[in-house]
């Protein structure tokens, strides 16, 4: 069955097109055609009402949503709840994220993602394993008792998904360069974070196969005049990817603007770091026995430590367009095209073009989400 999306301001991931329509056939985009060539015989007509039609958002760090924390419920059913919570905000592809936990929880989480991928389009594209191979000095809200060495069994577990994409975040100073290379050879994307690594150690890890950095500035060695640290190495390197949380709390707006200017264009991407409060009525949840509260777009422990985000990815887009020093189209690229490319899915996600997966979002004023499509399946939101 075909759908023809008409009367839209079309952002295809690269440029803005006026007077064009998008033809969806099944799960993929079949064609982009001049609006004057559209006929009802081509398929069901969907009128976008002159609004912006853009690639669906791709979030590489989603800890939870809809009242569910993935660590606490590593099941395919829980993943569907999280997916539905984020879809209403335009996230059409994401990596469910497990923070540092026991081996059994990791096995269950990986199995749940494998099942969800087999079940069909829900927006899940793989898994993000944030730990447990981290540095206790920069643990954040991670439970340091769950940290452990990266041995042969752990490497096998990290590379065991067998389908979709796997992103592993680790502290590069705690593992060998050879181990990073072996993970890369297994098809795993390796990012650095929660790390006390020096600038020099980061350089060695990049040479070994590290390809990016998770939530820049947070839980890593800072930039200093005589010690550039992980932040300096991440911003200097022109090939690596950098994710950042644009909620106004994890990174100050001025710092965000400077980082975007410093990093090679097209290599900075947005993540939500979303916790269970996103898309849920409750304002708190329990993480490893500690009550975490959502306050004004951030999640904090009782002592005020940041504990993830209370934003959806569209909020990060809105914020970076408002105070990040970028225009609305670059803000959208940072939440769609760039994250897709960062995990090797740039040929199928993050753009609206023939042959690409039909993941799209219909946006009203101020990035309000009106409709979304996942693999051609449309849902109404506003």
C-alpha cells in the first residue's frame, strides 16, 4: 500500500524542498516527486497541512520512558512501553540503554532487544550498553559495585546481540587498545565516557578503534589549559562522534555553543539520556534503591546529583535551536542524520530519500509533533 504525503515543507535531511511530495511504499520511501505530478492513483493522500516534514528522530541513549526503566524491566514488553512513550515525541528509532548492571541483567536486556527486533517495527534499532567497564572516579549515578574488568567472556557478551546495532560505552583507560579493536571487529560501535582518561590515553584509544564519546563534559576528564583531557581530545578529533545532552543542565548553554563551534560539523549529535519520567505522569522513580526526582527537565538524586534526562529528543532539538547557536535544520540533523551515521545506519535512516526506511515526523510550530511514521506505519499524536 502506498501513501503520498503532500502539502508539506519537506526537509530531506540535507536541504529544504518546496512543492514536493513523498511517496511511501510499504516500509520504505519510494520516491520524492513534484507536487504537480501527484495523482490519487499513486496511493492514499496524506495532507501535511503545510507543516514541516522531516526525518524521524534517532536517539542513541534512552534509559527508559513511560514509567519504565530498562534496567528494572529488561523485557520486550517493557521495550514496547518505552518505544510508545518516545514515539509521541517524534523518536522513530532508538537504542534502549542499559546502565552498569549484573551479567544476568545484561543477558536479559540483550535478549529482549533481539526479540523486539524480530517482532517488527517499534523503533528499536539495537542496544546501548553504558558500562559496566567504567572508572569509579567518574561513576555518576552508576553503581560502582557493578563495574568489572573487560575479559574474554565480557567481550563475547558485549558482541552477542547478533542483529541490529550495538553501542558500548566504556572508560578507555580501563581496557586495552586490543580489546577495543576486537569489539570493533565484532561490529560493535565503541564510545568513551565515565572516564578519567588523559588526552594521550584517548588518542591511543581512538587509534585502536574508539569512534565517539558519550554525553560530552559529563562524567569525564574536563578540558584544562595544560591537560586537555577527554573533552579536549573529543573536540579536536575530526573523525569521531560526540553526543551531548541539550537540556540546559548537563551542559551550560554557553558551553554547548562553544562545543558545537569547536567540533567538526556533522560530528556532534543530540541524545536525550531519557529516564522513566519521559512520557509518564509520575515525577519520580527508583534507581538502585535511591529515589530519583524529575525537576524542570532534569533528573536528580536527593543530594542533587544529575541522574539522566527528563527530556525527549525533540526537546533537545528545540533547545539546541533556541540556545545552541544552530538553525532549525541543523538541530534536526543533530537528532536524525548524524546519530544514524554514528552507528553505521546512515544509508537507511536519518534522511527522506528513495530506498530509505520510511521513518518521518510531521512537525508543527515550535517542533510540536503532529504525526510520526515508523517503517511506513503512521501514528497521530497532536
